[in-house]
């Protein structure tokens, strides 16, 4: 396989790509490294490859002309890739895909980057090795080359080695041990010394599942899991952000379609569906707020039917969901109740289907911001009925969460649908 490395620092690659198995692959001809020095294609006595950016700003940019000449000098460039924090992530699946290519060209930027017009001239794929910034693309290119090359037949001493490693099956790899079997009281797990290969395979699978759940749970949604895998994962303890999240459905004060402040009736459907969301996601609780006495009485009558009356016998699951529900006069009372339960004053976030277009309005809260709150303290997420929360409720919140469909012109979900979507995004724990 041929890697064409386009860089102003070709010597950067000498040590990492000549060591260990990579060095052996190069020596054997399995991997060929073609270093294309951009400076060789620069004009002038100083061989300058950079210049100041139009529009001002810090740093310098790699000039277009030497980059074009460098790329054109490659007879068979194959797929052309440029290391960039703007790129799609380098994953094991992408490395496996690239290992099927004969030629891959890697462009390594430097300084503030490369003249953008290079992307107009060539079919270039941007690729990132992580959400961080390096001095140039060379370090990322080394990562890509090694991750791809080691998947080539003949690169590894054992052809199955690459398939049993982390990410290959969508999970992290199980732990490894070697001799001695007892080092200062630290023993190799007994199952690995017993010779029962079925038991060893099961132990390794369970370790892989547990390690992934603990260290990279974000991988589980994309992992191929059997029913047995899922049953095992259910037995493991895990961090749940939901326990710190409380939701409130405010029935007063809210706006009607004319912008007037009104009270809205409590509905059976809202209480049923939102209580089930609260229970399914393990939330701290669900509150319905209304100062109107007959509405509170209606809500309590409904709750009693399902929690203690005939409904609890006919449908115990619904009774369990309704155990999460409380009815209070207003948001202030809810805050006090949460504070009494947790010993902490919750942070308040409001929701709205509309963007705040007032001058100098604060940017809408992101899900990531609120997730950060949840990791440290209780959070009360306030939903409105009617046509949205009144200003006196919004003013109590530390911010307003970005609308569910903020880039689209139709954003008119029922509050029950919005609650389910927003809670799912916030908790983000399919696992």
C-alpha cells in the first residue's frame, strides 16, 4: 500500500514510521511511504511556502501554488485526505475502509491552515483525529497511517490480532495478563488459568462489555449486542444523569395565542405521558404546577386513582410511573421541594419553541451545558402549556434551552412530544 505524505516537514516521519512493525512493513515493501516535500515546489530563493491571510488575523497560511504543484507531482494519488479538526473523525471503520485502497495521499497543514481554494481544485476528504488542535497535520497523519497499515494482511504476526482489539466489534477490548501469574499478591484471574476456553471467551466478552460501559458508554449505541450481552449489561451499576433531572409542567402563568397571560387546564394525557417519561429515564421527579384549586383537585383525583385506587391494581406499571408525580401551586414551591429532597437548590432551565430574538439576548442553552449542570447538581427543567411560558417564569431560569428544531421553520410539537425528545437528548444514556 502506498501512502503519499504531503508536508513541509518530511523529516517528521522518519522515527515513528521506521520503528517496530511499521518499520518492518516498510522494509518488506508491504507499505511504501512517498514523502512529498512542499518546499521543493516553492519559488524564490527562500522557498517560501506561506503568506498572510486576506482579511487580516493571526498566523500565516500555506500558499496555493506550491501545494498544487506538490499534489500534481503524484502520479497515482488515490484518495486524497487532509488532516483537519474540521474533518470527520478517524474511526476503526474508516481505517478498515482505507486499508482496501492501493494509494492514499495525506495532506498535512501547518500554521493557520491552507488556502481554502485547494478544496475547490481537488476532491479532498477532511479527516480529524480528535477535537483538539495541533501545530500541524503530521502527528495526525502518523496516527492514520499506523491505524490503516496494521490492518493490511501480513502486517501483524497473527491475522486475528486486529479483529480482537478495541473498536473492532464496537466495544473496548478485554484486559490482558502475562507471566508471572502472581506478582506481589496481584494475581491473574483464575478463569484465564483454568484452560476452559468457553469460560475464557465468556469472561473476555463480559469484561469487554463492562469496560465499554464504564469508560466509553457512548460506543454502546453502535455496538452489535446479543440478548445475552444486554442482560449482562443490565446487571452492572452505571452512572445515571437522570436522577438529578426534575421536570415541571407549568399551567400558569403561560401565554395564549394572543400573547395574553392565562391559566391552562391540567390534562389527563399530559400527566400520563410525562410521568412515564420520568419513570423510564429515572428522573428525580415530575411536577405539575397550577394555583387553581379545582385543577389541583382534578390532578390529585387522577393520581389517587392510579397510585392507590382501582388503577393501581389494573395497571401496576402506571402506578409506578405516577409515583414520580407531585402537584404544587407554582415553580417556587417546586424548587423548595427539590431543595428539601436533595439538600441543594436546583438550577433552573426553561424551554421554548421559539428563539429569543430580543436585542442582546443571551444565546440559548445547549444540551451539553445542561448536562454539565446535571453532573454536579439537581436541575429543574420547566415546560410550558398553551403558547409558552410567561416572562415571570422565564426570568427565574438561568437560561432557555435551544428549541428542538431550531434550524427549521416548523416547531410546533405537543408538550408531551417535546418532553420525551428533550429528556432523551439530555440524558443521552441509551446505555
